[in-house]
C-alpha cells in the first residue's frame, strides 16, 4: 500500500498545502488544500474520504472535489467520519448557503455524496487496507486513523493534544511501523498549543514517552505552521534524539 502526502502544512502560502493524503488511488485521508494539486483524472477516481475532524484545513477541498467530479462519476463519493463531524459538515458547509447539499443531489436516494458515520474503534477496508478510527483529543470531535496494509500499520494522529486513549490504542498495534503525528506550534507558543489542543515540541516529546517499542517506529512530524516550521522542527529534533524522527514532506510517498 502507498500513502502519498498531498499536503502536510499547518497553513497556506507558496508551496504550502494543508492536510491531505492519498491512500492507494481512490482513498483520501483528510481533504485539505493538497487535494487541489491532483489532476482531474486523479480526482475522478476518488471513491472514499476519511476525515479526522471538521476543521477547514482538513476539509477545504471536499466541497469543490464533489462539485468538480460530479458529472463524471456513476457512484457516490463516500465520506467516513464521526457522526459529530458529519453533522457539522451538513449544518455548516453542505447547507445550500455555503455549498449545495450534495447528499441529496441529484436525488436523496441517488446522491453523489454519501455520509457514512464511523466512530472510534470502527474499521473499514478499502483495497485490502484496514482503516481504523482511533481516539484523539482536539477542540472539536476528532479521530486518528490506523492504516493496516497487512504488512505494516501506519498511524496518523490528525490534530490532537496528548490523549492516553490514543497511546493505548497505538501500543496495541503489533506491526506499527510509522507514526505521523502533528506538532503545530513552536515551544514559545506552548500556551496556544494547549489552548487549541495541538502539540508543541515539548508537549510532543512528553507524550512520546508513552509510545512502546519506539525503536521500531519511524515518527514523521506534520502540521507545522509555515511561520515557524524550521524552528519547530529544530526543537523537535533537538529534544527527540532518542527517537527516529523526521519531518513529513509534501510529495513524499510512504510504502507500507
Ligand atoms: Zn483542527
Ligand atoms: Zn489542522
């Protein structure tokens, strides 16, 4: 299985794209601005979108994706997310005011966008990859995802602060090989990180003490804010020398 990183920044500007990853050829994990770099043919092939939460940097391209490929598809795009996240999308985005409600277009029983509630602990299988929602802790309902190809498992934290249930779930994965985890803010913004339920390098390194078998896991840092990305990454590397840590790169392809 391969995971192509379309966007992994905490903001926009220049080359920066926000969170979106393409799993295989037809599954998106989050739908931030990185989705906009896919070709039209690649967009048309998307059948599934798994969302960590409803914040704009993770869903920005979903409304325009469905609008763009609408006429070229015969089956709906299925959006998997918690009932809480889907409720927010329905009420605040696909509400006819911000964007048409594609869950009833062209008809309620033949819609081109389907919402499939998926709660923490639930698992869906797409193209042989088992995708499981894990607990996360953010300012809005949020999940992480474990992607199990059969050979190895990759975990993506989504946006989260430290969360004991997350580490419990991660440590129960026998073939964990890669952990993509966010560090949105530099240490000098730790108060803001706490308030917005994100990690700073210090908070991350504190949380990583709960990771069992850490020598077997490659840790990739995502969601760095553009203004401080170099500083934040330097702070992570300086205090994280005991771990195998690198920065997640836009355009990176992870095979697992
Ligand atoms: Zn968020
Ligand atoms: Zn975010």
